[in-house]
């Protein structure tokens, strides 16, 4: 866009936050992946609060299992392996 957004046309203020209109977001030409309320591109932000309680408990139980240690590869460790 070649101009500054105009309040009341391109955005409005709600609870101290800028809320862009669908027309402004469409004219901008790309999705910012921020989960804008009026996103014309269909992007929806993931909200963990929307997960049912029973599935959250399953994930928590599996998260408590011991996990294998991960080895981090650096350029130094790669250099040592070549020798």
C-alpha cells in the first residue's frame, strides 16, 4: 500500500488494539499469520484453550515420559568426526 491506514476505514480501535478491516488486509496483499480477526486469507491462530480437557490430559501424560537425549551437531563436532 502506498498510503497510511485510515481509522474508521482501514482499522478501528477495540480495547486499545488496532483491528484491521478485511478490505485493508486484502488490499495489503499478504497474510501476516498473526491471526487477525478479519483475515481474508483464512488463517486461524491456534488457541490451546480450545482443546478439550480430556485430550489435554492425554498430551500431558505423554509429555511426562522420559525422552531420549538429543545430540546437537555443531561445526566443531563435524570437524572432529572427519579426522
